[in-house]
C-alpha cells in the first residue's frame, strides 16, 4: 500500500497538490455510489496514484406541516 500524501477539503486542492508532488500527465474521473475516484496516470499512461473524494450527504429533514384538527 502506498503512502497518503495529504488530505484536502476540495477536489481542486487535492489535484493541485498531486500535480506538484507526483507531476501526473493524465487524469480520469470515475463516479461511484458514494465516492469519486480521480485516477492519475503518467506520460505513457502508467498508473501513478488515485484521489478519493467521499461524497457526504446532508441529514434528511422532515417537513413540518400544519397539524390537522
């Protein structure tokens, strides 16, 4: 297993840091049910790393309607 470079709150910040540290050439974004994977590849399309962004959903709210009498 590889090492964790850093953690970020936004995808843009994570991609910027990866570009600085890894210097990848190609990226491909894949959306799954509860996460987004950004695969980072080198010049000859060799895998160099992945950025994992977990999608967090807000709490469900119940609507408060008028009570019927």
